[in-house]
């Protein structure tokens, strides 16, 4: 059984993951309107992954006797200025999410909820991967600078980085 404190913290994380999915969906749509198919496909896939993260939490809360809450979400931005700006936003967002996961892990220790603590280790590992991926992409973009040909190649390249959903592990 979840304590009220852990249940609330997990529900807060459900909202964060759902908002992440919306942010990346908005990035996918914006990139698509700019004609960048590879970037757009990457963001659509990333949005799906975040929905997977949200669902995994939601099911866990209900399985443990809590009530997972599907709440109203903050609207994401609709345009992102530049690709470098957009990927910087993605990186900063993932760093923020990692911080929230760490806070959540901390709460499970305070509450001596070792089952939830164990469950959250998957998210800890996932955040390491997501931050590393975002950093790799940012490094590539910084190398390209303002070179249009470079962006064309990058758009092709990023298809290879398009993550396969691995939320069922
Ligand atoms: Fe589910 Fe990218 O954090």
C-alpha cells in the first residue's frame, strides 16, 4: 500500500511525464512544418516514449492500491525558434525531469517504501540515457552551427538516433 505522500509524489510525476509527452509532440509538429522529417520523427517517437513513462507510473500507482490521477496539463510552447534552441530546451527539460525523479526516490526512502524505490530504479537509468542522448544531439548541433547543408545531413542522421520504445522492460 502506498503512503499518501508517495502516492501524491507519483501522481506529480505522472503529470510531469504527460507534460513531457506534450512538449515533444509540439516539437514534432513544429519540426514537421519546417520540413525536417528526421527531427520530427525523432520527436514523435520521443513523445510516445514519454507517454509510456507516464502509463508505467499510472499502472504502478493503481496496482499498489493508490489512485493514479489524469490531470489537466500545462500547454507546451507551439514554436521553438531554432533547432539549437529546441534541443537546448529538450536537454534542460530532461535535466529537470532527472531532478524530479531523484526527489521522488528520496521520498520513497524517507517513507521506507522499498518496493516503490525499486520500481523507480528503471526511471533513474532511463534518465541517464535520455540526458546522454540529448547531450550527444546538442554537441552535433553545436558542430553544425548555421550551416544549412549540415542541418540537412543532421536531419538524415537523427533518424538513426530515433529511439525505439523500451518502456516495456
Ligand atoms: Fe520520461 Fe524524458 O523523461
